[in-house]
C-alpha cells in the first residue's frame, strides 16, 4: 500500500513539474459575425455604402499549454470575413460594395480556471497576425477591386464547456482600407460560437 501511495505521489509530482502539457482539444472551428465600428465604404464625393456586418468563419490549432492549472495555451489561427451591401445613387445608379478579409496569426489563450474544471472554463484571448482586405465595387456592368494588407489582431473573452463548445465576444483590429479614393474601416466587435476537438 505504501509503495502504491509513493508511486502515485511521484507521478503527481512529475506531472506538476512538466511546464508544457498537451492540449486536450487542439483543433477549433467557429462561426460568427464582425460588426465594424465604422462600416462605411466611402466612395468619395460624399457618397458611401455602409456594410453593417461581415460573416466570419475561423479555424485554429493549439500547440502546448504552460501548466495544468490556469493554463496559457499558444496556437495559430485563420479567420475569414465576408460581407456586402447594395445602394442606389441618383448620379451613378446601383452600386454594390463587398469586402473579403483573410487573417492568419498566432494567439495566446489565458484560462481563468483549472484545466480540469467540470462546469466550464472562462478565458481571455489575444492574437496578432496579417490581415488582407479585398474591397470590390460593382454596378451597371462594371466592377473594380483592390486588395490591401497589413498587421492586425484581436482580443476576446469567452467561455468553454467541457465538451468543447465555446462562445466568444471580442474586438478585431484590421488596417483601414484606402485606395483610389475608396476607404473602409472594418475593425469592430466580433461575436462567435464554436467547437474545439
């Protein structure tokens, strides 16, 4: 009996001493929406089209966590945003503005409870990466598009259930698009639900 207790104690000590542990559910998928704080696509001359939301799909992969209690988990992510809006103008007729944004980066997720919490785990997350924004204007048979890229990032708070389902609310920072008199600032609140497995 003493031998069994000593073995268990040694295993627990070795486990606690390991500063990097495998992530139980390393893959993540999510769907949601981005609500730009200033979603106006400025066409110049006082004309604009407001894209009020961009749909979001995201993928992530986690590498390691630092400790078993209140872990910090590091990983990579890829986010895709897409949205459009149409409007009629007296001078130029029907115009459709659309935006497609692709972001890829690295992230750190800070869990605010034990890694083995039974009811769920609140967390905070921060990420930084490269975001590419393609803005397209079309109407009356004509279309033009430009793509701009730059450094961006995100911060979020969320809650993950033991089964892997999670919800997040955050703010995504994306460089303001500006080209040939057209400007668009897609940074804003981001809400999503997802699953880690």
